[in-house]
């Protein structure tokens, strides 16, 4: 993909404006002129920063991934060494975001729906966001569960992320209930990684 991850106040303002318009109107209804007006810059500035609407879509998708993974890290870290509380907070945050944010849901599930024009930029991020979310979970658990088997820990992180995504795709219960059940399962998987195998 090779997009620049550099950030400036102008660039960030344009992406924020594009995000707000996308959520309100859908990507197909977003025009570069409207983004410029919402961001308080000229239309030419938008084109100078992103080159095209496709370039802006790429930046918007990258922004959503970065923001989502940062929020997951914050939810995990907010509970110190309490594995259950950290897992619950991160899982609940993810389920809530997927329910409330059509961009995040599209990224996490590669689901068709919403804007066909924006969809390719979002769904190409699915593997990236799952990898980064698993990595955040693995890093967090590894810092708490010292001496855990690395392979078992990696399996626990990957399995937890996959289970959360499956419940986003096919929800079966209210968010809190699902988050509690998945947090219990995550704790079991993570603690199992600290048990020596025979």
C-alpha cells in the first residue's frame, strides 16, 4: 500500500473531516470540496495532501486502524495486572466499536455493506488490524504472565481476537454478556499458557 503515515495538523484535520462526513453520509456521498470546507482548508490543499479521493480513503482506513488498536492497548493497560478486567475492557470496547462504528465493523469483518467504493481500502486492513490487535494482546499478556510459554501465549491472543471477530459477524447476545463470556475464555487460555505441559 505504501501510504505515508506522516501526520500534520492539516492532514489530521482533513482525515477527521472525511471521517465525520463518511459516517454521516457514506463514502459515496463524500466530495473533496465538502471535506475541504469541513476541514477549513482549500480543495487544492486536500488534493495536495492526498492526491485523490482514493488517497484520502487510504489515509482514512489507516487512521481507523491506528485509532482502534491504540484504544485496545489503552483498554488493556488500564487495569494493571488484572488479566480478567483488562481482557473484558478490551473485548467490550471492540464489540461496542463494531456495533457503533460502521468503518471499524467493515475493517474487522471484511463485511460487504455500506460503501462499495470505500470497502477495498477498509477490507485490505482486516489482516493488519487483526495482526496488530493480536500483537497488542500478546504484548500485554506477556508483560503480566511472565514465564508463560510464548507459543501458547500467541495462540491465546490469536484465538481471543478471532473469537471476538466471530461474535461481531454473528452476534448472539448483548455486548456485556458476550464480553464477560469471552473475557472468561481469554483468561482461561492465557492462564493455560503459564501451566507446564507434560
